[in-house]
C-alpha cells in the first residue's frame, strides 16, 4: 500500500537536509552551510516504531524571494504541505524566531495538516532550554533536536508517528497483479491506459505533465483481474521543474512502490534517452518487474529488420535491467496493445514462482564447481546451501562460510547461472548471503 508522506519544511539553513539524512540513515541530501543548497526535492524511505513512511526534504522558505528561482519556493512549500500527511517545521534555536518562521507557521496552521515543531541545533542543555520560546509559533510543543548529532530525533519521530494516519489494512485482493505505467512526460502513458481500457479514463494531451495524480483502474485480462496504475511522468531529478511537477514525481514513485510490475513507456520516435534510463533505475531500486513498451511505433519507417535493430538498441541501453520483454505498440491506433498486459502477467507469474530447494542447491553447487571463487587472503568463499524464503520479488538466501569473501563479480556470476537455469526474465532477484551459525561463532 502507499506509504504516508512526511515533509520537512522551514526557512533556509536551519538543517533540513541534515535532518533528512539523519532520518533516512544515509547521506543523500547535499549539506552545506549556505542558504538555498537544496533545489531539487529529495525523498527517502524510513521507519519508526513499526511504521514505514516517505520523508521529503524541501527547499528553504523565503519570505521575500529576490529572483525568479527563489520565487518558486513558496509554491513548492505549499505543494509539499498539500502532498504530505504530516509536516515537520524545522527551526533554528540559535537564530531564534524569525519572520520566515512565523510565515511558515501561518501557512501550516491554515493548511489544517498535523505539524510537528522541531527546534534544531539544540546540541547543549542551554540551547535545549531556549527551545521554549518557540511556543510563540502556536504549533504545540517544540521538540529540541540536533540533526547533526542525532539528539532528540527519537522524540521527534515519536511525535511524527503519533500523527500519521492509521495504517491501511491489507486488502483482501492483495494477490491481484498490480501494474504501473511509468515513463518520462509525454511518451503516451495516459493514451496507453485509455487504449487498454477502451475508454477515456485519463486526460490525454500533447502538453507534457497533463497527468498530476495517479489513477487506478481494475480490469480483467484473459479472465484474470489486474489493477492498472497510471502515473504522472517521471523525469530525472535534475530536470524536474519547481512546483506541482515535483510532487507529481513523488506520487509516481509512491505508485511504483505499490506495483508488482511496471510498464516502462518510451517514445519510439524520440529514441531512448538518459531520462528513460533514470526512470528505469527508480523502479529497479524497488525490485519491480519490467516490461519495456516502445510506443508511437506507427511513426517509424520500417523494413524487415527495424524491430530487431531497435530491440538491440533497447537491450543495450537497458542492459542493467533483468532481460525484460520488449513490446512495440501504437497507443494511438491500438496496434499490439493487448500484448502489453499479457507480457506484464508473464513477468508477474515469474516473480511468483518458487524453485524447489533441491533444484536451487543443485544450481549453486554446479555453478561453484564450474567456476570456483578466487582465494581472498588465503581463504575461499564457499556456499553450503540455499533456500527461497520469498517471492515477488524472488528472494534467495545462501548460507556461506563468510559473506565478506564474496566479490560483487562472483555474485553477478551466481545470479547469471540462476537465470540460465530458471526463467526469471523481467524480474530482479534478491540474493542474500548469510554466514552459517557454526562459522559465525568462530
């Protein structure tokens, strides 16, 4: 199900990116002691007390923007507020309450959204005591934190989780294949949705960015129910425009998190772009299944070998993907559109398969015998046995003598050997390496 969203807002240079990095547990946002460092919207997954949610880092709020770029910030913050389930207003205890803090507090009170007030840079007892002055903002109890040192962030997260909407119950039809249509703007995603459904379900326009929200549709394919998710276009981070489009990207990423398989739509006439590969990387990081849909095929002049040559280009450009099916269509004319969901269901079924333990161990035993791993500091990586605890995506746990002896190239070799013996086309797999208990005690 879609995760709730927590947005961090506040004026420039109060430590929003530092707090963002602290909450997601990695240094993803650029942290610089200069106002305006954060220009693009950043997002990351985190969890606290059993609740998972998305954290969004926003650009700084300016009361009187001096140029066109900074004038976008007010709109961006409003969009962040509109999108989020909970807002964290971050302030700076060392600067005290500023006009920008009051502006942000007024904006958040009018929004009606739950707000947690964080008072950053409270890294000493004296500064933490000074946090009480922020009661003046009228947003409830100020929580002293030090994003840099991690002090008080547990209290902040407790307050955030208490305000999140109730967790949605697992749907009774959760085993229905969920397919998301993704791609950069204006490649024909909504037109594909309409062609599949046979009716005007989504607004179709030649203007990029027409679709702002995700749209769900239920249908049957050869007697099987499918949930189809249309999304706003995703661009690479550096090309996302300020304002509403940034949050359309966020909604698209939430839609990807709900999907089992994504239909990555590319424009045959424009060819494969760097933005297409960036879009694919988002879904790959989430271990989603893939079908590559080459749209507007009716605009291409063809000969006997055109499709084969284009397929080779697609395979090369997306060589980091797990051999996804490639379908050439025209959403405008309906050409080959029925094959799209047939291919998606094929990928979904491959994601659901369970490999018998005996067969799985035979694959890795033979792979290890055919190509033994190299010695590392006088020791050699060794696989004892393997099992498959999960599907969707297929997940395999290999018990070994020491995971630290495993080189990434040998891990890639093991995955390739698995794929040669088992049809896993279109779906990423997880290989997890764990030490055997007897080896771990040594």
